[in-house]
């Protein structure tokens, strides 16, 4: 029952995000949409940022499992891009809100975790120290997040090319002299 109520609260928050924008999202809005009491909300979540953390954690775990089923790394990266593109309206509204300082590090953390798992499963950077791998993955994580921040309709049309180039950059690098 608790997970179902958490899911109901999360769904209501997502709907309210797209309709009202996060700047105006309040616990009152959420409880009214769910037809629950404030106490019920606070039983499940400490506050709205905790709700966002729960949504991101749950979605990141689901993404990891679904991506693993796809086989190769480039297909996994494409899947992650598609999921991120679909989440962009929510993320943009979140980043425009007063919750940006809490959301941005969470997004970075989950993206980095996805990259770490891909790196481990693909056997990438075996000759590098853990410190070097952490730096490389942080670099690629920020690059992908930067791409998504400035994503356009033209990028969506060129998704396969962007994924292919991004995957090559992550796995083998691309020489500037090619």
C-alpha cells in the first residue's frame, strides 16, 4: 500500500509539474490532487525535494535494469538518451524552480552512476586507476548533461548520430586528426 500511495503522490506531482510549473508546486497542491491529508504526504515524504529524490531514484533503477536488457553499450546509451529526452519537460521545469540546487546534483549523481555501471559492464578503462576513471566518467557525464540542457528538435532528428559519436567518445575517444 505504501508504495502505491508513494506512486500516486509522484504521479500527481508530475502532472502538476507540467500544468503549473514547479515554482508554484506546493504540498497543498499535491495533497489536493491525490485527495489525501498533509499528514499522509508527510508520512511518505519529508518534503517536496525528498519526493523528487524518490522519483529520480526509482526511475534511475528502472532505467538501469531496462538498459541492461538491451545488450550492447551503444544501444544502452541510446535508450538513456531517449528516456532523458522524454523527461526533459519535467527536468526543465525542475531546473527553473527553487529546487534546482537539490535536483541538479541528484541528476548528475544518477547519470554518473549509470555511466559507472556501463563502464564496469563494458570493461572500459581497465588500464586506468580508479581516480582516472572517476575523472573520465565525471567529464563524460557533464558532457552528456550539457548536450541535454541545450537539446533541440534537430538533435532529436539526429539522435542516432549523436549517440554513436557520444559512445565513441566515451569508449575509444576520437582523435582530432581523424
